[in-house]
């Protein structure tokens, strides 16, 4: 007859190894959003080999009657989450402290100077690097916020010799594989549809305001008053110039949303566009990994002349 104490010991010897294995086996993250994780879960992410964090950013900026003021940020946030899910990354909470430029004439817009946006992003990036994130990706929807993102990425590299990638959602839209998703759509696939698609991806879906008006295909109009539109266009053609919007229609009320194309709502089609954008962007994360490793083995040094040294001093 086996006494109870012996049974307990034998059971412990059998079960303990399996419990230990379960504790060391990588566990799925409850969320990709860093603000929804505990600090222990972030630590476990590192222990299993994770090194990727995406930082979405974009302003609160006016877009007229149809597009929510946080559209640029929502676009970047949704794209960051979809990439993180595909590439086993984490997503820093979205940064709204951004330059909104010409939209400051819309009520609800909150614009930060570009240098302040740069400072915020640099602080976040350096803090994340210090914690052990080797691959840091700044994610913007479009401009003007990408200006501050470029400055932050270049500054961090100049100060740390650690590459930071700035990813633009707008540039992904121009990729053939992404454009193919909405081929044949009777209007432009742009910010209007992406605004509501991004909110759907983020779990914050909302109704489209003025749905009948939003479905109408509208004429594209200049974003400046007629008497100066040609002058501003000429200045932009050769470079850049500061400007602001004067009427609601200058930066809104143009796009369509709520149409059905090939049996799909255009919002659902735009969700597919976001997914395809994430798919197209993912391979570049391996390029970022290789570049980080490559430059880490090559400390900064001044360039040494090597070509045609025999010609030195000759005229």
C-alpha cells in the first residue's frame, strides 16, 4: 500500500517539469498596445527575443465635415498595430503632440511647433532605445507631421549612431500592390475612407456624418482662394511656402465614403488597403534589422580619401 505522502511526492516529480516548461514557453501577448501591457509582460517580450517597437504619431487637425480631426494619427496607429501583429512588435501609445500646419484655422485643431514635436519624438525614441528596443519605427500617416518625424529620426541617428526608420502611410498607398486593392473604385481612395477604416481597425468604429453628402462624388477644388491659388501653386511647384486654409472646403468635404464597390463597402475596402500596406511594409523591418546590426559594428570615423591619391596637390 502506497502512503499518501509518497503519492504526493511522486505527483510533484511528474508535474513539476511540465509546469516549468509551461512557464518558460513563450506566451501570447494579451495586446500589442504597450499601454495595455504590464511591465512584466514587456520584460517577457524582451526575454523571448522581441526588439521591435512602433511609435505612431499625428496631429489633431481640421478636415471639414466628414473626416475626424484625429485622422492622421488614427491612420498611423492602425497601420502600426497591423504591422506589429505581423512582425511580433509592440506599439507605443500614439503621439498627438504634432505640427498640424495649415489646419490651425479649423476649430478643434491643435498644432505644436515642429521643434516641439521633434523633441517629444526624440525623448520617446531614446527612452525606448535605452530599455533595449533595437528597432524603433516612427509611423506617420502623411504630412505635415512627417516633417517633425524626419527631423527626429535624423537627430537620433546623429546623436546615437542608431538608425531609426520613419515610415509613411501615404508612401505605402502609392505602392502597386496597395493600389491594386481598390482598383476600379469610382472615386479616389484616400483619407476619407481611411479615416473610418482606421477607426474600425482600432475598435472605435463610428457612423459617417452627413452620409448622403459623403457618398456624392465631388469636384476637386483648389485649397486656396481663387485670387491667389495660382500663385501659391507656383511657389509650391518649385519648393515650399507657409499657408493656411480659409474655408471648410479647402481641406475637407471633397472625398467620398459609403459607396459600395464590387460588393464591398469602401470602408471595408480601405481596411484591406491598411492590411496590404502593413504587408508591403513588413519586409523592410528585416532591412532595418540588418542595417542596425551592420552599422553597430562600424563605429563613426571621418572619411579617409582612397581614390586617386597620386593626384593629390596636382592641378
